[in-house]
C-alpha cells in the first residue's frame, strides 16, 4: 500500500467525470461573438435596464441642449 501521493488509478477515475449543464451553448446570432446563448436566462432584466438607461441619458442630453 503506497502512502503519500495518489496513484494513477485515483486520478483517472476522478478526471472522467463530466459536468453537464442545461444552459444553451453557442451564440444567439451564429456569426456574432456576442451575446452568448445563455445571455437571456442569465440577465433577464437587461432589456428593461437598458431602456431606462437610454431614457435617462436621453433626458440628460436634451436638458443640455436647452
């Protein structure tokens, strides 16, 4: 019985496990590097936050023009 370092048998048994995720892989638009396919599930409030941000910046810009 060896003591100290792990044997090769233990390493190969642990390294064969694969993590299977239910998240979609790839891209929403095939030719685009952004966004990833899981973007909609990971950030569901993104359209709402982006709309509010555009409105706030637009109002700030219009107030500067006056």
